[in-house]
């Protein structure tokens, strides 16, 4: 080194001080000095971060980036610090810049994805799932075997209702050592299988999720619905008992218990269970439908009123809205038909009874039409149409 050069001791926190020495320092020495100063910023900020002095870390990093705007390490650590202090919008901006500076930093994509998931607007959660999924996808491309990257990619795709696409990353996450023991991973994988109509696999993973964390009620709830679809009534009954203990405010447990009573023809107990389910969740369409089934068993053909049946099945249909099973319409139609028959004898000579009978028969006809072209519905529809014609002729 030339002896005539002044001693070069560069302050860590003031890279701009280099300008005082720049005329006297060869280019290579200047580059080395800049690198040392950047390292100083990084180390000071890193120490503050590890000590959880996040505001100090942010101040150091912002000062360092102002002096060295193209330093990807400073930028990445600033994005991480914004993330842990829940300043997600700032984290997103900084992490995007980090990625432009160095597209190979997998942790930057991961934190960008998490920030997009957790971002808020006006104090309300406002996740950007698509942007999150894109970031996680990039992280997975850089590290295909990283559990947390795979899981969060799969989860974000589930949130986007891209169920088929979610299967691969979630299955790959499960296949890692961490994934097979992680409750959330197993549950999400089960849901992805259920939502792609792979019920047997869904049941397998839901049972595994319950084994991993028996304190969680969600696997039992989803399992119960699948058991119902597969008519595994013993399993449904057992689940109902567990659920009402584990989560007594959840309607599903009482629904599943009621189904067990229904299969045993214990109609009174079934009715009580379904009414309890409706008390917990008045919008539970399945509970209303099964209440109708219990009432059918209790009321019998000689009942003086079928209005309870009509109310139960009608409520079930109105709450279900989409993909209503034909049998629900059929049972609603039959309930209206039974109510109409209470007035049939008097309808011939009594105007009021005739109007009531016609109204119920027409409601029955509408329901049978919606039940589709199944044999029983078609047969009942022909009978009801003939009865309506007879009463309309009378006037």
C-alpha cells in the first residue's frame, strides 16, 4: 500500500463518508471498502434482528439500502424484518425488489408468499391468494423438497379452489418427514382428495389427521359427512358421540347421533338429536332433512297434520340451494300430497277445503317435477295431476 494514503477507517453506518477518500483510493480498494461497509450494515442489522430490536434493525437496513440500493442481502433482511413486524405491504415491496436483484433467493419468494397471504386492508384480512401461490411456486422450483414451500403452495391453491392442482404439492409435502407428522398438511391433503371426489383417500387422510391431533374436531366433521355418503352408519354414530363431547356447540355431532337413532328406528331420540343440531345451527340443511325423516317415522299415515314434515323438508330444500338431491324434492312433494289428502273428502263440497287441497296438490306437483324423472316421482306426479284436474273441474 502507498504510505502517503491516509488511514482508511470507514464508519459502518455512513457509507457516504467514502466520498472523502475516493480521490485517493484505487478502484479495487474502493470496491473492497464498499463491501466491508455493506457487511457492517448487515452484521449490525442482523445482531439487532436476533436481539428482537426490530426497529433498530429496520433503521440500519434502510440507511444501508439508501447507500447501497443494489445489495440483495440487505434488501432481503429488510423484507424479513418488515414481515416479522407485520408490515406486510412494505415487506411485499421490498421482497419484490430483492427478487429482481437476485432471482435465486428462495427465502425471498417464500416470505413474499406469506406476506401476500397475511396482508390486510383497513384492518381486515385481505389475502392475495393468487400472488401467494405464484411466489410459493417459484420457491418450490428453487427447492423442490422444502416442506414449508410445498405445503403453502398446496394450501394457497386450495384457497383458490384449484383442488386438482393442490394435490401434487400437498402430497409431496406429506411425503417429507415433517409433512407426515403435520396435522395441517394431512388435513389439507384430505380435503383436496375429498374435493376431487376421491372419497376413500380422503377418509384415509382424515383418519390420520384425527390420530395426529385428537383435540381437533374438523377431521371428525368431514369424516362424518363422508361416512354418511357411504352409508357407514355405525361409524357415523360413533363419530357423533365423540363430536358432541369434543365440540358441544357444533351441530354436526348431534346430526350424526341422530342418524344413528334413525337407523335404529328410534324416531323420538332421532328427532331430539336433529332438533338439537338445528338449535346449534339453524342453517344446517342436512339436519332439517333428517328431522323430516324422523317426523315421518313418528307421525305415521294417520296423522292429523303433516305441516311439520312440510316445514322440515321445505327448510332443507331452501337452505341447500345448489345440488339439491332429488329425494329431498320427492319427500317434500309427498308431504304436501299427504297434507292435501286431509282435505280430500271435504274438498268436493267445501270451497275452503277445496282451495286448501288444491294449493297443497299444486305445491306437491311442483316438488315432484323438480325431483326429476325417477320412477316414484313420475308415478306420484301423474296421480297428483289427475287429482288437480278433478278438483278444477268442480270449480
